[in-house]
C-alpha cells in the first residue's frame, strides 16, 4: 500500500494548527512556507480536510485554516480518508472464476477467496489502528521544543524560510 505525500503534508499541517491554537486562521501560504511546500497543491489537500470536517476555513485576506475539532477528536484515519478517500485498498475481482476456474461449479466459490479474506482483514486492522490514534496522541509524543519552534516561526509573520 502506498499513500500520497499529501497525507504527510495534511497530518503535519494539522499538528501545526493544533500547536498554534485557535487564535486566528493560518493561510495556505504560511503553512506551505513553513514546510517549503507548493501552496497550490497544499491548498487542495487543505480543502479536502475542510470537506471532511477536519479543518474549518475562513475566506478573505485575513482568512485561512483552523482545526474544526479538538485534536483528541481528530483521528489519523479521518485525515487519511480525507486525502486518500474511503475506497478499499484491495479490490477482489474474483479472477479465480476465470481461465482454469471458468468451468468450475458454483459450489467451489461459495466461500470467499482466502486471498481476499486475508487482505480485507489486514486492511481492517490498518484502518482500526489509524482510527484509534488521534492528533492529541501525536502531539503528546512530540518534543515540546518542536511546538515552541513552530510557534516562534509563525509569530515572526514569515511566508518564506
């Protein structure tokens, strides 16, 4: 399984917004500059988080993004699903019914394919693990110096590194 870099970007932006608090919204340009990311691409990811209810956005010159919920109510799965979508990663197309299996009786296929079952079980475990971890958990495991460094950088008003 491979996730896009947008997941990493989205998670880091969410952590940054949690560190900055709810005082005022943070623009895409500021978030992009803080990680040296392309603003247009980052904005697409941030808008996906808004549609998913992870972030809220404020339009206008002084607008930007904030967390829409407290960090303890935003799971890693919320962010991953917002960026990657909710489709199953593995899609069984029942190829066992083709070729040499095309003429097999239906009774041979009553039980789900072992491969499909194993893959679905693994994906469910992955999704549960991500759903069981919140931004608050990530924040708790991050050195306080990272939060302070981020707050200082954003307090300077810089839009480039």
